[in-house]
C-alpha cells in the first residue's frame, strides 16, 4: 500500500471481527465500516511483511461467522509464505539466526513435521545451509 499513509487510511476503515481461535495468529476476519464487506486477512510480519486479503462473499462470511468454517486460502502459515515467496521479495536478514527466521522455521516444522530443510529455505528465501543453521541442525 506504500509509505504515503494509504495503509493507515485503509486499516482505519476495518474492524477486526474474528480471530482464528486455534492458534493461527496470522489469520483473522475484518469488516469494512464504509461498505460492510468482509475480508479474510493473513498477516505475515515476519518474513515478507505483507498483508494478504480475500474478499468474502455472503455465504463464505456466514459459514465462517456462524459455523467456524474458515476458507482454506490462508489456513496454514506455509500457504501464506508461499504467497509471499511468489509475490514479494524477501528481506535480507543481517542476523542469520534472527528470531523471526527461527520462529518461522519452528512454526513450519510444527505445521508439517515432514517439511524439508530445502522447502523451509525456499519459503524463507535463504540458502539451505542457512536454514539448517536456523533450525539448529
């Protein structure tokens, strides 16, 4: 959204109405006060520093709010990072064991224990040897 304050103006119109309740800290539902549109949000503030939004139709919003059925688009942090890897350029971390890298690698391993070091490296936009160090291997 840029550095001209546009992001502040956009977020000022949104109310967070539901956080995912099972530890998916990056995932929540917001509603625009101006147009009443519901938006599914995924927030990656560790690796790519992006917000990903999906406009929900009435049925999707109803199923989420009434039945707790979250759309699959951002349901895993791995999916969110894949979007970031595809759409963004990753930051270069000066600290090769940055807490953001370590926590994200650990979260990826918790989500999917069989994830490879190479896959983690790709998602974090670092070399496999660096991913190995981040994982403490």
